[in-house]
């Protein structure tokens, strides 16, 4: 698997995980702690993001895309999350060139 596909897959896994967390919250199964996989840190490292300003913008863009998974139907397949994962990765790549 090449690096780009790996990053897209990590984003997809994080989207799937957060969709589950948001779904559990919607039916009242919440806890005081926030259960994140924190894959964004690994993804930022893989993408070579450096500098405080770049990292802050990276996390902002990443979080915006994670939040969008709330709007998508939770299905057995993760196919409906794939376009969002690809969109997120493309937006993050643009930050690298800024």
C-alpha cells in the first residue's frame, strides 16, 4: 500500500470510529471522556506537517471533516464514508503547499 492510500485509509478508519461514537452518543450512551483514536497525529506526521500554524490549520480541517460523518447514514459498509475520506485528504494535501 502506498503512502497516500494508507493516509486515506487511516482517515476512513477514524471517520468510521467517530461515526460509531456519535451514534452511541445519540442514543444516550455517553461517558465523560472523549474516545478518539487520535489518528490525526499519525496522519499529520505521515504528511510531514510542520510548524504551529500549519498544524493548527491541519487539525481544524481534519476536525471539520470528522464532524461531517455525523450527517452520513451509518451502514454496515464503509463505502459511504470513502468520498469524505478522500475529500479530507485532498484538503489536507492543499495545506502542505500553502
